[in-house]
């Protein structure tokens, strides 16, 4: 989804939990010339959430052509079996 949004001209902030993932997204962004911005984000830590909000506000004030379009939460636990019986 990130690559599709980036390909279509969206500025995409990607929440990551490890610096290695941020580095990978920076490489992808540069290679594909997309506006992908990795941010450290652990949704269980309020300080991470506050930091991401501040980063998005800062970025959008510097890029006045950018509008906030939405938020995709891709975090979760994979389940490879029926959830209900």
C-alpha cells in the first residue's frame, strides 16, 4: 500500500519500530523517487505518537501543497487459522 500511494504522488509517513526498517524505506523512497517518510512508531508508547504528530505537523507546514488524506494502521498480529469456530 505504501508503494502504491507513493507512486500516485502521496506523501506517505510509514510507522516503523526498528531503525533498520526506516533505513530500508529511505532506500526504497530514493530509488523510486517517492515521498515516503519513515517515522519511529510504537503505538503502545504515547511519546512515539506525540512525536509522529509533531513530525507530520512540521512537515506539512513546510510543504503547504500537501493535504492530509488519511491514516492507515497496518499494525497487527497475523492469524493463519479461523478466528471463530
